[in-house]
């Protein structure tokens, strides 16, 4: 009889521990109001299309490329995005600069 009571007590304690663990796993921390506002602002910009829908943004006949630019203050080179002319009527590039 004592063994059965001990088994039932152990099973009940195990069930309580499992329940508390499952409850804590579901308890998620909410994002702050500022973070939610930032996510909404970013999503709003994606839906409008920004400048990507503007034909003037793309340079037709160009492809994306890079060129090295020396920065004397830091004594180093960096890669700058640019558009390289290819004369292909099916290609376009949206970088601001044309490759030198």
C-alpha cells in the first residue's frame, strides 16, 4: 500500500513539474512598442516599392559591378558598388555611380 501511494505521489509530482515546464515554455516575451513601431515602418516601406518601381532608378544596358577606392585617411582600399556598361538591352543596374 505504501509503495502505491509513493508511486502515485511521484507521478503527481512529475506531472506538476511537466506542466510548469510546458507553461513556462509558452510564456513568450513581447516586443517593446518601439520595436513594433520599427517593424511596422519597415514593412510599410516595402509595400510602397520605394524607388525600385521608378524606371529612372535603373540604368539600362548596365550590370552591377564594383571598383576599388583608396581611402588615404585609413591607408586602405574599399570596394564601391557601381554600374558597368555592357550594352545588353536585357540588363539593368541600380547603383548610383557608373564604374570609372
